[in-house]
C-alpha cells in the first residue's frame, strides 16, 4: 500500500469516527451544557478523541480485514462495531481507578453498566462503519482521478 492510500484510509477512519462520536456522544452530553459555543467545543473534543481512538484501534483492524476478507461486502460495518466496543473497553479500563476490581472482576459493571454502554458503542461503530463505507470509495475515486491527471 502506498503512502497516499494509507493516509486517505486514516483520514476516512478518523472522519467517520469523529463525526459519529461527536453527533452521538458529544451532542447528547452537552445539550444542557450552556451556550451553543460550549456545546460545539465539547462535541468537537469528543469527536477528536473518537477520531484518535479510531486511528489507533480501527486503522490496523481495517488493514487486516481488507487483507483477509477483500471481497466481504459489509466488512467495514461489522468491523466498526467491533472496534468501537474494543476502544470503549480500552478507555474504560485505562482510566478507571483500580480497574481490575471495579471493571473486569465486577459483576455489577457487567450486569448493570456494560449492556447499555455496549449497545451505545456498537451503534456508534455500526454508523461509523457505514459512513466509512461511503467516505472511503469517494476518497479513492478522487485519488485515482488526481493520479490520472
């Protein structure tokens, strides 16, 4: 894979996750935050965090899935849900105090908190995968058109 192709995939992953993260997490959490500019700031920070997590978790996964299953039609949609849940588990475990006892070994977490969050992040990942499926082909067409000139 050449450098322009890899950078365009990174851009597509970051855009799709950033847009979905800011719309589905940032806006609902910041609606009652105060002014409209505070809502925009908070949503954009959430979108940037989602984009960074998508590049760290999702981009290597996309490279692997594209190499292993190049003809699977909905591979990016399913992968988006998987990577979003994986990123949530990484963030949840990384920033929690005494994570082993409070998260991984806690039945309260897995029974009360996890199903709701799992559903939210799976939906975000599904939507990010769908958005990636639209963004990536258009970027690829623009790259091939620019290369042909």
